[in-house]
C-alpha cells in the first residue's frame, strides 16, 4: 500500500496522573491505561487520512486493537487492508 504518497504519525494518550506524583516532577507513574493511535495520510495538499491502527492497553495485557480507514482509500487499498486485518485477526472499522 505504500506508494511514496502517504505519511504516518503516531500519538499515545495516557489518561490520569497519580496524586502521589504531584510533589516529585521527575517521578514517572505507569498509567492505568494507554491508547496508541498510528495514522497514515496522503502526502499532498489535502493530507487526507487514509488508515490507522489503534491499541488500547491496560496493565497485564492489551484490551483492544484494530485498524480503521477512511473513504479516501482506493478499492485496491481497501482490499489490501481487509486482507491484512483478516490475516492478523484485527478488527477493521470505517470512520463513518
């Protein structure tokens, strides 16, 4: 699916903060959960979102993961994404 015309970026969200860590700035506290989102967009003026991957993790294992895609994918790109999701047993969602 990579044709040199898309770019990817990643975002991780870690909600909440421990009350015990407020007095120590350098103390890192493991979050209760983490949502990681990795997306790919066209590398043109539109920068349309094409597809992405999400992973929702909780301590001791992951809770949910899958792929999502937008209407900006070609039929061939959608089929490639469907095949990948099926092969790796991932949920496949649309942005509708």
